[in-house]
């Protein structure tokens, strides 16, 4: 393609007012470079064929998160900051910690001395594990989201342990 044809095509495409009209001999070749007219929008799809976003599940699929209270869910929806989210997790953890302590006390009163000793050792070990495990989620290099992650870890571990304690028989029989 000649330089004149390229320049004329570019001027036609750009709609430059300063461009000289192309020679008549170039008109057929320039037509392929002309700007198209207004493009009509594509026809609308029928309503029954339009994609709709999937409905949000009413309950979480995670069995631990599904046990969190409605108060926690409401608190998290209203949260406007990292501190708010951490506070929501702390309040929910307080609820679950009270439930954990009730389950622990119920088992301790019905167990014999040997069983109580084993449960006390297990509970101390679990607390050390929970604290160390969740501390690993928080680091200043990771920003404030890591504080939320650590508080969520504490909450999750507390719920898991509560479920475990509640699953223990209240009376382990003679020992």
C-alpha cells in the first residue's frame, strides 16, 4: 500500500478536517477504511433467557460458621471497620466461651477423679494450642486483616471445642 493511500485512509478514519480530499482513483480502496456509521446496540435478550445471579444461600455451607448466632451475623453486617469486626468476633466468642464452660463443668461434675484429671490436662493443652495456632494468623506485615483472621480463628476453635465437649458423655460410668 502506498504512503499516500495510508495517509488518506488514516485521515478518513480520523475524520480529520485538514486532510485534502483523496484522488478519485483511490476512492474505491479508501472505502474499506471509512469509519462505520453508528452501531446499533445488540437486540435485548428475552427476559427468560437473561442470566440472573445465583441466589445467596440462606445458610453458610461451613458447619462451624453455620452455628454462629444471628446476633453475630447482624453485627458483622453493620461493621464499618476492622475494630468493629474484631468486636463482633469477640462478642460471639464470649457467647461460645460461656457455652464451652457450661459443657466443661457438666462433664467435670459427672466424671471420676481420673477422668477429671485427663479432661483438665486436655483442656489446658487445647487452650495452649488454640492460642498458639491463632497467634500465627496475626502479623503486622499482613495488615489489619490479620487481626480479623486471628479473632476469627479464636472464635472458630472455641466453637469446635465446645462441640467436642458437648459430644462427650456427661457420665463416663464407674472408673
